[in-house]
């Protein structure tokens, strides 16, 4: 399969994060709806999947696959194997917002029940930047990006 070139000559390729919540996906969806204004574009539970042999025991009502729309970004989420494990290491999600008030509001919402790694502050590259791990262990970079 060949990617179709975009008008700029670059391939029309999109990379989307896919987060696995080990059985807490519905809780995560509700959290991101409240904290980030995420909207659910699609949600399928294991019991609705085409191959029931792939459903972990006791996980019929858990999320097999969901599409969250956060602004112009799509994040895919799932309960995965429903094993109770979440291990978000080696990456961060960067959320770029237009105003300092947006940064303050979103940072506070993500920090609720989480851990602040770097408080929001002025930096040489942004009037407001901070780092926080949310209650699920997902690392976020919140930035007022002047190029947005």
C-alpha cells in the first residue's frame, strides 16, 4: 500500500497514540472528557467484538477500542488485556493550547489525582509550560505554543 501524497508533496500519513488502560479505560475516558473536553467518536466493548474468543474472561463490558477526539487530535484507547497494568513509560503527550488560561485550566485538571513533575511556569520558549503525570500515569506536557 502506498501513501497518497498530500498537496505539499509529503505523504498523507497520520500518527495517533494508542493508550491501554488495563481495565480502567472507561474511567480514563470520563476523566479526559472532563479534563480536556474529549469527545468519544467511537466505542466498542469486548462483548461487541467480532471474535469472542479474544475476549479476556470477565471483560465483556470493558472497552475493546475507542476513539477520543481532543481538539484536532485523535487518541485511541482500550482496556487491552484487562490485566490491571498500565505502564506509560518513555513518552509524553504534548497538549498545545492557545492561551495561558487554557494551560492553567488543563494542567490543573490533569494534575488532579496525578503528580506534577514541573509546575506551570514561564520558559524561554513559552509563556506557560509544565509537565504532569495524570492519575493513570500518562505523562503530559502542557504548553502555550505561540505558533499554534
